[in-house]
C-alpha cells in the first residue's frame, strides 16, 4: 500500500489542500486552511498529517516564469521547513508554475465560475499540483 501524500498551495490568506488516495493514484481536494495565522496553520497541518497518516507533503514553490526565486519562494521555503518540523513528514518543494492557470481552466470546464471559483481555486491548485506529481511518479518520470 502506498503512503499518502498531501499537497499544499500556499497563499497569504488561504492554503489549498489535496490528499492522495490510499493507492497513490488520485488527488482529492480537502478544502482550505487559514493561512493568516502560522501557529494555527501548523497545528491544523499536524492534525491532518496524523489523521490521514500522511508521510509526504508537497509544498508549491512559486517560481517566476524563468525559474527564478523571489520573495514568495523564499517564504515558501521557510514555511516548508516549519511544516517539516511541526509534522515530522517528509516535505518537498514542487514547482507550482501554471498550477493556478490549470486549476482555473478545470473549474471553468466544470462550469464553476465567479465567487464559487474563487472559493475553490486554492484547493483546485493543490489538486493539480498533487495529481501532476502522482502522474509523474506512476509513469516513472519521478523518483523521490
């Protein structure tokens, strides 16, 4: 049985969450967490990791289109370390370029628009991030 993996789409206000299934084949949305208060966010992630028996956490790394890192990427790296310390899970930074665009397209294709789409974009981005990682791992294009 594969170990569960969680993906996080970091935002200043909301953190989108997705968790893999037991087989490590499909990403499922798990809503959003409040990203405004770090201690509460870390406590919520610790609880999630324990409740779902998650061993691996993917954190979206916001790179610019040329692959460079700015202030947001540095903040993501710091938070990734805090998540690792708080949860004991293996934390991996994953390039999140275009995940929001893909999530917006998927929501639009599902006819989810406007306020409803904005409410779900963070978790949809986490799903896109996790599913791409799972697909690459399954196809042999990724070896952690």
